[in-house]
C-alpha cells in the first residue's frame, strides 16, 4: 500500500487546486456522469494544484514510482479556524501517513479590511486543539509543520507592520507547537528572506506571500529534505 502524504493549508498550498477540482466537476456534469460523492472525491484526488505539493509529487513519483500517494487539501483564504472546521472530512477521514500543514497568513490578512482575522492567542489555541484531535485519531501520523512567512511585496506593503508583526507572532506559535508535538519544522521565513536578500522579493514571491514557480520549487526542495529524515 502506498504511503499517503497529505498537504493542507491556505492558497500557498492550494495553488489553484480548488480551481482544478471545480473544472473537473463541471466536466463530469457536462459528460452526464452521475457520480456519488466518494466517486467524485476519488476522481478529483489527482488535482494537486501548480505549487510545491505538485513538485513534491513529481520528485517522489520519479524516484520511487508507486510508493507514494499525494493528496492536497489546501484551500485559498483559509485561516486556522477554517482548517479546524474541516479537520474531520479533509484530514482525519483521509487517514494520511504523513501530514504537512502551512497556515497563518490569512489569520492576519483578513483583519485590516475584512475585520475577520484570528488573533495570535486564538490561533495557537485552535491549532493546538486541532493537532491534538488529529494525533488522537491518527497516533502513528508523521507530521511536518511549515511556519508562516511574509515578505514586503505589493500584496503586503500597505499593511506591512501588521503583516510583519502578526506573522512573527504566529510563527513563534507554530514553533512552540512543533516542539510540543515533536514535529519537524520547515523554517519558511528564513528560506524566503535569505533568497530574497540574495536577489529580489519578486524572484520568489508574486506579492510578498504567494510563491513564484521558483519559490514553490525552493519550498518543495526544503520540504523534501525534511521528509527524508522522517
């Protein structure tokens, strides 16, 4: 049986995955296929988006064909409370062997204009509770936690102080939780900050948050380094 790796989080992980699923479901409808919910899910599991989960799948699939099954359940715009709300159907029920989580920037981004952010105290509390629930249901699960990151770009510069300070607080929370649960941590902030310092922000992120193709490649390579140590 293939090792099941599940990626979840926000738009950084989604990377148009949900758009692909929508297009596939519309195609099923046009073709007149009447699929049950579980059949639709099985068909759309192949949708990985265009980001680092796809690159990880490509690398592992090329190295050891058939050994891994890669799933992506990242959804653009998600905050930690949104991940927690779908923890049963999109995490626990899928019974992954390895789970990778990257979330946090929307908990900040939703506050300045939408007034619907999640403060750092609630962020850590909900994240902690969610991890405890997942690991109780899946005690043999291997976990990889990716810290939230932000750079100063066209999508973040207007509220830069809020983004910078807020991400730092949530980054520290993720680090504490990784230590608590004994999970390896991918230091995404240092990864992107160092890369941007060597060249420019726009080489690695389109707006200060969402990676360019090169940014996704860099994130995938760092993720694979950690995965190979599990």
